[in-house]
């Protein structure tokens, strides 16, 4: 497990916001996420790739669309319950 990469991926407010949204919404289409975060698709892809590379989110492909969800199992291996609650609080 590469903790440096994991904590780097958690260090950006946009990526924390992505995790929060996925935690609230569940499986979410990338097309919907572009509108939610008001960033370009290329920047969103960059953030998603960092989260995917550290296994903090999962991707499900359906035709031409990709759907993303939080990887609770991996988060629970890395962070304490209190840390997870702190990340996802409003």
C-alpha cells in the first residue's frame, strides 16, 4: 500500500468533495459529475484517476459511460471511523 499516494489523493479539496458526493449519491455517472463540480471533464478525469489509482473509488463501465462509487472497504482499511466521518460531514 502506497500511503504517500493515498494521502496525496486525499489532500485536495476537489477530491474530498468527489468522495463526499459519491458517499451521498452512490453510483454516479461521470456525465453528472462534470455538472456537479463545475470543472472541465479533463480536470475531473485527473481527479478521478488519482482516486482510482489509490483504490478509494471504483469505476463501473456501461457502454460509453463510466459510473463511479466510493470504495468503503478500502477507506476503512486506511482511515479510522472518526476520520471517515470527519471527511463526510457537512
